[in-house]
C-alpha cells in the first residue's frame, strides 16, 4: 500500500473518486469483483487490478488500457464488492477521462464499439444493430470480421434493415443531453 503522503498526493485516485462518487480507496484487494466478471477471461487488467493501479497513481497505464473499454457495464462486480465500491461506475469514469485526455489507445476497438453503440442509442432511443455495426466497421476499418455471421443473421431476420425508434426516444435523447451538460461542468 502507498505510504500516507503518497496516498494524499494521489491526484488520479482523488479524481476517480470524485467523478465516480465511490470510495475506490476502500478496496482491500479481495478480488471478488474480478472473479465474477464475465469479461474477465478476455481482460489483461482485471477490475481488482484496475483498483490497485488507481491506488498506485498509474494514470496513463490505466487510461491506455483497452480493458476499460471491454467492460460491459453489467455491474456484476459492483454487486459483489463487500466495500460497496461501484466498480462499474469507476470504469465509466475512466472511459470518460480517457476520452477527455485524448489518450491514444494501442487497440481502439473497444472505444470505437462504445461510441457506435451510444450514437445508435442516442439517435433511436435504443440500439439499431445493423446501423451500429456499419458505424463500428467504418470506425475500425475492420470490414470482414463477423461478416459471415451478419449475413446469416440478416437471412434469418434477426437484424432489421431499418431503425425502429423507441417510444421513449425523446426521453433517452434528453438523458444524453443532460449527461453532456453535466460533463461540461466537471
Ligand atoms: S461491470 Fe465491467 S468490470 Fe464489472 S463485472 Fe461487468 S464487465 Fe466486469
Ligand atoms: S470486490 Fe471490492 S474490495 Fe474486493 S477487490 Fe474488488 S473493488 Fe476491491
């Protein structure tokens, strides 16, 4: 554990706690969050390791990690944490910090997928899968991965060709607008 002075001077930890509103410093490395994470097998940095690196002030290493973009915001970690740390919100905060700081990602696919998903939801009030996939392919320039599956899903009618707006599209757009306003105040 960092000594007291190091802990007090950890501006990264302070900022993450302020933005997420959750006590990251209370993490005592029990790893319950990591063992319940459905994405864990695909992550290099597990959620408990992310908490530890925040303790150590490893800002760049955390914000450059593609693992914060792999997180599916399922909240399994949050519900398992004995210290009531909202780890899913911490991951959200880290993604926002990475975008604001224009961090260059070694592999930006998670970030590109995230942007495509949110763009689709903000436009339609819910995700329009085909439109999201096209946006993601254009961003990532990865045109061929899963192309076969897309054809199969289209053939089986699992993907619609046109977006269907949610009845709550306006309310969802309002959520996005308010979130952007809140972000500007930070
Ligand atoms: S919210 Fe993210 S880090 Fe937490 S369990 Fe789900 S995928 Fe894993
Ligand atoms: S479950 Fe909570 S206390 Fe345990 S390692 Fe994860 S964040 Fe830390």
